[in-house]
């Protein structure tokens, strides 16, 4: 492909000199070397097929619409995520407030419980005393029933 001389490149079988001047038009059709590897068929001075032009314009419009839609959908997704993040942050803030209030309530209840603990001990002692008193009452009741039975037995013998 490249010829023996370092300043020449072979394009379509014909040697062409590399030029350093930017004013010289370089294109694959004219045979001059370009830095691009693209083989575009566009030439500024040539007439073009109107159908091809119309199709190219339509294609670019469709690509534009597609890209615009993609960007719009991405933007709307980001907006939705942003709204979701804001709602979630607000919800966590509310939950934090609820948790703080519950914590304060638990602390208050613990303090009240400590204050009532003396009375609860007294209630437990009273309950124990009542149990002992009830047990003694049952014993007394059983003893009186036995005495009554003995008394009835003695009075029945005297008759």
C-alpha cells in the first residue's frame, strides 16, 4: 500500500503526495491523503441526489427525536429519584422524631417506675401478709369445725 518514498501514500492504486498546507482540500475521491480513515462520499462542489438529501434529513430528525426522548426520559427518571429521595428523607426525619419521642417516653416511664417501686414492694408485703392471714383463717375454720363436731358429740351423749 505505501510506496517506497516516505512522503507518498498509495490510494486506489495511485501515489499521492502528503501536503502540509491546510488550505488544500483532501478527500478520498480526489485521491489526496487525509488523516481520517472515513470514506465519505460528500464533495462540496458536487450535486447530490435530492432523495438522498431528504432521507438524510429525515434520519437526522429521527435520531434527534430519539436522543431527545432518551435524554428526557433519563431526566424524568432522575427527577423521580430526586423526589423519592426527598420523600424518604422526610419519612426518616419523621421516624427519627417518633423514635426520639418513644425514647423520652421510656425514660419517663422508668423514672415513674422507680418512684412507684417503694409502693410496689409494700403491696407485695401486704399480699404476703394477706396470704398468711388467709392460711391462718383456713386453719382456724378447720379447728372451729372440729370443736363444733366435738361439742355436738358431747351434747348428744348427755341427752
